[in-house]
């Protein structure tokens, strides 16, 4: 029996998972890993935190070396080595040593492509000054610039990584400007969930410019699309990544319409001897069933292992991708899974939306923090389509639980029945996830119809009456214009004060509103609850003002 | 239409959930809540923390009053009022005002029993000195005794509540003795998962007496079953609760073999007009399908709402109970769901067991804490039967995720595919729950067979060879007696040094062991992994020494 020869192009998450798994499955194979960069196994998700000094030692970022991988797994790992071309007929790869320039040809029985993705760079004058943060070389370059002690920084792109860059540059003491093309930070979230993040950034002194583009990078400043100039001694960008499909495309492998390598659910490309994994590959979206680009480390790791299993002849089937993600920012935790409301509405899906504002744990135990949760549900089937959370402690836990419920095919109503660990410092007897289920159940059962913050204006224009059921003290601290205040506990006595017409009821978070709707409905009044109450409306207003500030800026 | 009349016996979690839900479903009903105690809505899970001073204000414990419930929900709430007898034919309840002694008869259309459970009291001389902690009256009594400034305390029972009592009494500065009849603290957990808890208690100066009973309470000391005497100026007990079925039994309602009120999956008792919920009621266990007593606040709340739905004519079906629980203790978080290994082995179920020791988040981001996780799986179907976790940050999250996976019918292998929120400060690209799935998959696929810590002695007696694949530095700090040390990275070169026979391989946590087993198997050696590695073995040894200490004490 001659031993197999496996070639893996690209190290890090996906490639290294494939290589080590292949070794565990086949002790006798030749396994060669080719990595263009100088490091084959490093903590790419830790790079922003090394920049910020939260991770103090550069060595902490380096997880494995070619030598350690060689002695433990018998891998032949070659860094600064580029795969130049694939000859599919000959089943060989032309390989170039980037240090010596020497080229060799390597044969394979199976080839794994894990080339990753390359940062998108806007074509603009001075664009070369924008640094990115994908590998160790990048972070070394950025650190070298930071050692010159710039006073200010420009971050381009307010996605998950962009916000981590901002946090860490603020942590270093720089004055930071954040420029984002979209109307909001964190584009995967809905605007009212993202608005508090922009507010938190501004409170921390970050100059947040939404709906704005950088058009030119000068020596120490940047020109923006609204004509203003911002300081930019140090420039870091994270405006997205593009699958690195050069090698695959040149070899004639199928590329999908989203621009990633197309693979089957066994991760095989259009060539039966070539597999592909990681950020370069299109995933199947769990909500739409369509292909989509999802650049997440968890999927890269998982798919690396699965590709190895497939190569070893095991039966594998890749699960569709939800795209669960989280970011920590200045004490906030922001997490999401599945699809946001805005995207589902755009594709015309009939949905129900639930906003809640629960405490991370019981209010009577010290240290409870309020969070905002959002659940998006198929209106017909009660299927959970997405969830978002923002707050402090315990937000990641709730999104993980919901992502797991989605994977298990539980409906929104089923969340009411989850048995989650409860003690006063960890949760409430009705966990926030249970509460989402309760609210969903009330909607399924038709008990408490609700409308969303962005539907309120239209409702009031159509003649609905807005009833604020909070206490006068709460109302004095801020109220929705045009509302009538009758506290919940007084509704029974004062029902005659309510004008004719449909009533839109609201409280602070939605819970008293629910009780009021039930009461009013049974007293013969048509009533709906303003989902998420005053707090969600307020976040929605904040999102709107961010977007409007941009409109004004453009007009001016 | 005459309005309905609903009577609810017992307030707090279950009763109040039923009452408020009934109101939201029926604005016109008469809803009367009868509560024997002085408070109808209080934070019973917060009582130990008020005792310890963590919750500073007594008022924080009081959530709702009869007046607030009256004005908001139109409930007729009567505290210090006892239901004396049910006349099922007449559909009336004989009610006694405990203050005036006056008795009245209240009619009902539907009756909800939520009487809760009463603390078990061991029959022993001086037993009256043992305080319990079920309601506000209890905590007032305990606080009065603590104000006399006892120097030491005895806690009887090392279950979840017992440990909370210990933590809070230590927090108050008392010298605490903890006496537990079983061989371990936290009886719902497996011994090797509970052993570190006992160690932590001892490190904190708590005198932990396992396998021991209190036989007599004297003026300021207690006599134990091993003949020793311990200081006991203050005595608090939590040795379990007994469903309060007096009223139900006297009315001839069916009582189950576990001693709780028997209800159907619509929470209806054997009388079609009477429902029952909460700690007084038997639940159906999700693992065995048999009836079981589970006294958890989450279930009481959920069932209160479901009983109201059922009474209102809605279609309800109670889910079987997993029994998820968590406790915080001196910086440790300990959580569990489903069944432990020991119970499943006792009933003869064929199971697989996985122990891991992952970090709460990536090792390169500051503040990661190591936890121990355990997963118990049906050997044939891969169904998840239980999970336990102990550590710091993030243990509750992982148990919640697993409990959700169980509710969704996911298998142990499916855990590998969960998409959980990852950023370096929250998790790892392979979350600890994913890792459990990976290990489970390796077992399903027959790649890496394993044995448990408690099977090692028998294996070595049968002639197996124990191979420690850790580094010499690790071995020097402590090793399993009788092991041969060959570091993982040297196995290929030194394979000839291994004696004949089956090899039991182990590392620190199980991961290098897995790689070693794969390597050895492919080099023609029969090898199994010691599940959980040295750390699980060490915890098992600690559990064994706790149990043996008891044996010695009894013998002496």
C-alpha cells in the first residue's frame, strides 16, 4: 500500500484543522501545508487586542509553529510558500518558495483549499495608507506605526472587527474617528439594536460618522464624502473581505454567484479531488437556503475537520450556516444569530418581531444589568429566524441558547418551556429567553397583537390613539409625543377617558403594555401593544436621528 | 353570563403566575388567592443572600403586596389565610383566617393547588433548633438569631440551598460546619464533579463532614453520627423538602408514588375542577419518563401559567422535566441538567461519558478560567442524557446550551455543529460545547475508545499498561501511580519501549490522549484514552478520599 499525499493550501483555522484531523485519521499519509504568510497557526481574532495592549505579549498570538506541528502531527508545514497554480489533470500544484523564489511541483491525492479572504480596499488616493488586520505581518506593520505615537486614528468600517479596532485604539489613548458607509454601526443588526452602540461610542469620545465614505487619505488627515476632513495619523480599515479565489478560479473550479468557491455539502469543489473550506468558500444560509459568504472562525474550524473526514472516505454533511457572532465593546456585549428584521422584510418574509428588555439576573441580587433582546419569527410557522442582543453580562449566553434552539428546530413558543439554569445571580426564574417565548406565545395565540416602533407614525397618522400606561414619574422623564398617560393600575377606573379608535398601548419595556392590552380587549376596546415599549421606541428614534444626521450633512 | 370564580391556594411562583395569567385571560372572573404565610410574592431564592448581607435590604425580597396585586390585577389576595378543607362535591373550600380564627366557605369553578413543599426535619433531640429558609417568616427568625451574634454555625445538608447557606454564613464571618449524609456534596452531581466543591469549601475553612448525620442538637453544639461534637450556636438545615399534600390527600385527590400530587399533562388532578402546580406536584422526568419530584422555581412559574391556560379552556401540554440547576459558591459556578452518570449506571442504562477541561474563553485573552464539563450520552442512540459543569465564568452558559440542545432533540454529536457566538473574550472558535460534540463524535465513530477514571483500577489489574503522554515537567508535578511516561511527541520514535498488552493512554485533559490513541491504533497497538485525563482522575481520587475518610471515621 502506498501512502496517500495530502496537500493543504492555507493554514490557520480551517487548514490546520484539516491537517491535524487528517493525521489522526491517517498516520501514514504525507501531509503538506503551504502557507503564504509567515505563520501557520496564530490567534487572528486576537489581533485587535494585541494592538490595544489588552493582550500584552506578541508570543501569545502564536499558537503553533511548523516545528511543533511537525513533531506532534508529522506535518510538513511550509510558511512563506505560495501555491502558484493547480494542474488538475496531473493532480499537482506548482509551489513557490517566497524567500528563495524556487519553484517545485507537488503531487496530491487530495487537495484542500483554505486560502481565506483578502480585505477589501477602497480605490482612493492615498488608499495604501489604510492598514488592515488579517495576519501577524499586518499586526507587526500596525504596531510599528503605533510606536511612532500617532495622536489620532481613523477606523474605516463599523462592522464587528471595525468596532474591536476602535475599542482598542481608544484603549491606547488615541482620538478615534469611525467612518461607516451605512446608516448604522454593525450592519448585520437592525438599526434600533445598533443605535445604542453608536451612542456608547460617542459617549466615549469617538467621532462616529455614519452614511459617510472616505474619499482620500492625505498625510495625516482624511477627506470624507460629506466634504469634511478628519484627523487620520493612523488609519485602520475593516470594510469587508473578499474570498481569495484566484487559485481556484485559475484552475477552473466553480465559483458561486456570491464570489466564493462553490462546494457541495461534503465540501468538495467541482473537482472530485479538491476540497475547499473557510472564508474563501460560500456557505448555505440556514434561513434562506441560498448561498452566502460567512467569514467566521467557528465554521472554518468545523469545516476543516469535516473536509478531512470526507477525504478519509467518511460520510459528512455540512450544516447550513446561521452566522452567530458576538462583539464586546466598552462594556457592552452585542450578539446576533440568523437574520435581522430589515433583511427579512426586504425579501418579503411575513414575520413577527419581539423586543424585550430583561435584566441579566434577578433585580434583587446586586449587579443586574438590563439588556435588550430581539427575536424575529416566521409569522406562519413560528420558526425562529433570527435574534439579536445588546447589554452587558449574559447577552452571549442568551444568543447561544437561541442559536441552539434554532439548530434543534424549536419554535419561538418553545422557548417558554426551556429549562435554563436559575439562581439569583445567574438568571431569573423566567429566564430572558423564556420571556421571549412567553411573548411569542401571546402573539401566536392572538392574545396581544403588537406593532413595531417603525410602524407607530403610520398608526398615529391613521388615527390610532397612543396610550402611555407608565406612571406619571416615568412620563415626566420622557414620553412619546402625542401620547395620553393613564397608568396601568388606573385603566379600569378611567377607561371612559380614552378617545374612540384603536388604541396603541405602551409602557417602558412592553410587559405592562401586554397586561393593558389584555384588559382593554376584554373591556371591548381594540388595542395593540407597542412592542418593546418606550425603550425600543427610544432606540429606534436614536437610529433614525443617526440616519437623519447623515441626510442633513449630505444636503448641507 | 355570570363571571367565573377561581380559587388559588398558595402564592409565590406558581400560584401568582396562575393568578395573574388568569386575570389576563379573563378580566371578569373573581380570582382569590389564599396564602398561609404573611407574604404572597417574595424572592424565595434570594433568602440565603439576605441572610449573608449580599442583599442588604429586606424590602428587596418583597416583590408584590396584596394591595399592588389588587390594583393591577384585580386579585383578592388574602395572606395568613389557610385553606382547611376542600369539599369537591360542593366545589367549596373551607377557609380560616389565621389572625382572627374566623372560618368561611369559598365556592370555586376552578381550584388551583399551589401549596409548595415543607422542609424535611430529622427527628432528633433538639431538632427544633434547626431553622429552615422557605419564606419571609423563616428569614426573619434566622436574622433575629444572627443578631445575637453567634460565632459559629452548623448547616445540615449539602444540596444547592445548603451550599448557598454555607457561602452566606461564611460571608457573615461565622465558622461553619457542613454536615451531609451522602458521600459527597451536591448529591445530584457525580462524585468527581462535586469533589472540587468540597475542596473549595475546606480551603475556605468550612468543616465539611460527609457521610455523617446530626443525631442531636444541644444548646450550642451538635452531636454527629460518628460520635464527634461540632460547634452549633446557629443551626440552619436544608435536607430536602416534602410535597405539601395534606389538603389534596384529605380531599381524596390522587397522590403519586413519589408522594406528590399526581396531575395529567394539562396539570389537572384526579378531580376535573382542580389543578395543581409547583413543588407539591410530581413531574414527568424527561430522561426516564417516570414521575419524579423536582422543586424548581422555573417549572413552578411555567406551570402556573399553563394551569391558567388550561382552566381558560386552552390546549396545554406540559413538557417533561430535565431539572436544570445552578449554584454559585465562593467564585465557583456549578450547574447540571438531566441525569448524572451514577444514576444512569444504577438503572443499567448503556452510556458513554465525556469529560473535558476547556477554558471559558481563548487562552490568549486575559482572564480565561478553566472549567470541567461532563456529558453523559446514550451509547446506542447518542441522545444526551445529562451534563454537569464546574468552574468560573461561562459554566451556566454551557449547561444552558446543552439543556436547550436536549430540548431540541439534538444528539451529542450534533453539539459539534452548533454555531455559538465567538469572540476571544467570550469563547473559543471551538466552543467548549462544540468540543464535547467533537469528543462524542470520535466515540460514535469508534475512533477513540475511552475508559472512565473509576474503571482504571480494574483495567490495570487486568494487565493494561498506563501510558502518560504528558511532558516530564507535568509528570514531576504529579502522576498516576504505575504509569509509564512517554510524551506524545516522542511516541513515534519510542513505540518499541511500550510493553505488550492494551494501552490506557492519558494526558492532562484528554486531548493529547486522543491524538496518542489515534497514533497508536494506526501503529498496530490497542489503545484507549483515559477520559478527562489526569484532571478528571485527580477529581475522582479526591471524591474517593472524601468517601474513604467517612469509612475510616465510621470504623474508628
